[in-house]
């Protein structure tokens, strides 16, 4: 069922906060409406009370991504299942009035949410999308960026399941840091080698001098 594209909503919510940097962009009704994106109906329902509600969900979703990133598959699934039970939704067939070249409706699956609040609707849709993504592609496809100090969430859609960073920028920064660290180690090892060699040379010279004096 092609519903895993809703999973991006989970990523966007988690990434409204950068805990290692102490930054949080989810601070107002306007930020909630911006989070809703093209879903204007959901955005119009937003109130101040949705801010703390979504922050609470954000913490729980980050725990899902963190568990998946650390290889704790069962824990990640259990945490996500808990959210799914608390914020249910239902798939429905929808056309949105779109027609194909033959004038027939372009039917597709759509997640219908009927919540009282914007926070509940957003959470229900995001969690269901994440669940489809997880079951379709695997728990290991949910990750937390490994570039220090970034801890942004991401969904790995690479063909070889090798993604470790949330963006090319973070990947480049991590590679540069690793290169510099490797060069420092090599330099330290080279200095240690020279010191050891110098010590042995001095010791040999001292022995030679002593023998000549005798």
C-alpha cells in the first residue's frame, strides 16, 4: 500500500528540534501551521494547545528513530505501536477530483483522520505513514544523523541501505572531520616513531663513545 510517503511528516516533526544545539522551532501556532504544509484544513484547526501536544509526540517519535538507529528493532516497533494505538487513523480511497487523460478519476489511497485537534490529526497521519515505511523497507531505514553535533532524523531510501547522515552537508562535514582525525593520528605516530628512533640513536652513540674511551 503506497502510504509510506506520509512518513516524511514524522521526520519533519522530529526535526523541528535540534537537542544537541538547544534549538527548537516548534514554538507557536504559526510554526504548527507551517508544519502542516499543504494540508490547509489541518492547519486552520491549529491552536496554541497543539504546540505542547506536538512537542510531546516529537519526543516519542525521536525515541522511535533513536531505537531504530541503535539496532533496537523491537523497541522501535513497540514505541511506534503505542503511538498508533493512541492516535488511530483509517485508509480510504480518494480521487481529490483529479482525472486522467480518459476523464476517469485518479484513485489512490489516502489516510483519513478525524481528530478533535490538529496535533492528533498530524500525529495519526505521520505515525501511520512511518509504520508503512518501516514495514515496507525495514526498521533499519529509520536513522539519526551520525554527524556530531547533528541529531536530525532521516529516512534511508538508498539502494544499499548505507545512509548514515541526514544530508550531504553533514556527510561532508563528518568525512572532513574523520580525515583530519586520521591525519592527526598519523602525525602523532610519526612523531612517536621519530622520538623512538632518536632515543635509540642516542643510546647507540653513547655506547660507541664509551667503548672508544675504554
